[in-house]
């Protein structure tokens, strides 16, 4: 992939990636750092990005995993344990299992939301749609969309 293709395909995703990071990390500074780390990682793997079919979903998945890793590392530091320089294969497997379990918990929690709240949350966070686009798709008014989104986030926070 050329630098121009990278700029055209991946840089416009920055705002949506920031929103995903902020939603997970709940900190502006951490979200900005996570987005920056993701772009460094993408830039370093520029040659392999030609195989990516959907840059947006690829980046959202990478961002989610990066944020979950950051949260896991922060909780380890908070507990007073030291991180090793080179994690073992078993730790990598545990990390992958933790990510899958976290994703399953989020999916399960979203399954318990009322249909309209779940749909609005999915469109706003994962599909990166504006309120106007969601309003066009669903026919639900702007203020009602905001209420649904707020309620859905609150319920997810309480469950998770």
C-alpha cells in the first residue's frame, strides 16, 4: 500500500476510532493515546494492509483489542504486579481468551437491551453513523435517539 492510499483509506477513520476508544477507556487522554498507538501500528505494517478488505472494521477490531489490552495492563499495574518484558505463549493464550470472554460479555449484555436501544447503540458506536443517518434509517427523532443511546450505555455499564 502506498502512503497516499494509506492517507486516503485510514486517516479519515480517526474520529470514529477515537469514539470507540473513548467509549471503552472512558478517558480522553487514554483514547487519544490509543488512537495514536493504533496508527503507529498500522503505519509499521503498511505493506500488509493491501490484504485488508474493509479498513473500517479492521481498525475498529484492532482498536477494541488495543483498548482491552490497555485496560488489562492498567489493572495489572494497579494490583501491584509487574509486567514481564516477553509474555509467554500461555499468557498470550490467556489474553486471547480474556478478549473473547470480554467480547462475549458485551454481546450478551447488548442482547438484553431493548431492541431500539441495541440498534441505536450498534449504529452509533460500531457503524459510526451520525444521528442524522440513524434518524433516516430508523425514523426515530434526534432527542429520542440520544435518550436511547444514553440508556443503553448506562445499562451496559451497570451490567459490565
